C-alpha cells in the first residue's frame, strides 16, 4: 500500500477515535435538539434565551408571538426531567429551524441557563442582542400609532454605550378565571393592572459578561448599565426601574393565569428557587380562598388586548378561529 494512502487511512482512523471518545460522549451528556448549530448568522438580529418546565401547552403561542415581532432565534432550556420538548419540537412545523432546545434538568437552574446561553451567544457572536424573558412574558410596543413593529427597530435606538435595554412589567392576573382553558393566554386574559417596577433585560451581546444574580438583570463588561427607553441608567438596583418607563414598550407578564394554573406552580416548583424553598414564597401554595384574599383583582384594571391582536393578525390562519368561536357562542 502506498505511503500516501497509509497516512490518509491513519488520519481517518485518528479522527474517528477522537469523535467516539470525545465528541460523541459530550453530545450524549448534553441532550439537545438543534442546539447552537455551527453556522454563524453574522447579522444584527436579536435572540431569546428562556427556560421552561411543564409549559408545553403555552409554548406555541409564545414562540409564534416572538417571531412575529422580529426575533430571529429562540433558545429554550428544557428543565423537565424527561425532556418533554423533544416531542413538542418534532411536531412543530412553523419556524422549526429558528428554535434550539437544550435539555437542562435539575432544581433552580434559571440563573445557570442565563449564563450558559448568554456566554454561548457572546462567544459565537451569532446575534447582536439577547432577551432574557420567560414564556409568560410578552414584549408589547405601546405607542399609538405604533412607532415600532419590529424588535430591532426599537433596539437600534438604544445608546451604543448601554449594556442593554430594561423593560418594565405590566401584570395580568386571574381575570375572574378559576380553571385552565385550551385557548391562547393572550386571548384569555385581557385585563391588566398598573406597571410594576420589576424589569427584564435585553442585553447587547458584545457587552454581556454573566448573569446578574436575579432573572431580571445581567452583568456587563466595561461597567456598562442597562437603560430604559428614555435613556435612564439602572445602576444600583438594575432589576428595578421605579421610573416606570412604559410609554414605548412594556413586558406584559401573565403572572397567575387562572387560579388552577397558579396553584400548579407549587407542585412544579420554580426555575430560580429550590423546591424546598417554594413554600416560603407568598401565594404559591395557598388554596383558592387564600389566594383570592391575598391577591384580589385591582379595581382600576385596564382592558388591553394588544398582544392578542398582534398575534391574531400575524397568524390569522392559526388564531382567528378563537374569535370566531366567541362570536358563535354569543
């Protein structure tokens, strides 16, 4: 056999040995579906990093909504024990190539997922912005007539020196619903309260350093801070914005859903708190009467179906039927 062919065979065998002893076991330890593929996008787009557990029935709506407002990629950390999102992903036809899933079981891993996802995107520079939001949170543009329709239109206005954009919450509570219904969340709950000082962060990838110790903020390089849409810096307590800057964009937080769904949080546990500590969190493990007493619906609630209208207009073939059903019933 010629020496050249021998060297070629030796190289192939060495590569196969490396793959099966190093790369293949690594892949087995980190079960994933299309997770952080090798191609780089190299565009000035935005991605979302999130973690979920037992949220499959809410996921299609949330994913569809975020693609409708211009996010180009969604990275989902599946905190379930049995990798429940594998089956969901296999049945998903819309935008499947824009969704990456990583199996990430274990207690209280939300902070770890933020760091892992943020650093991976920072390393590959696959996206210019990273939103760290949950699957019960919807980014809604507020101006009327709306100045922004795409998330990048908004992010392009953020000062280049800022580490990221902080967006205040608006709470949606029970809306007098006690039981789960198989309908979109943004259709079921359309009465909100006043803005809340808590924020969530969309971080500039180039300045991302690590998670910030809460699900609400991250740490940046070069001493950068998050800012709100008015340019106010969130420095001392970057998880709060008492200025309640909500005239341009808000994060609508469907915090409780129905009472039945809210109570299930106790059994499920939270992604940022160990299960043995969930009992110390107010409301989660109370009965219906206790919850209604402790968290009554506010009297000054405001009708707001803006998230639902955007979703329905973006995918009428999927979501318009829910309005049609209501018309038939009434």
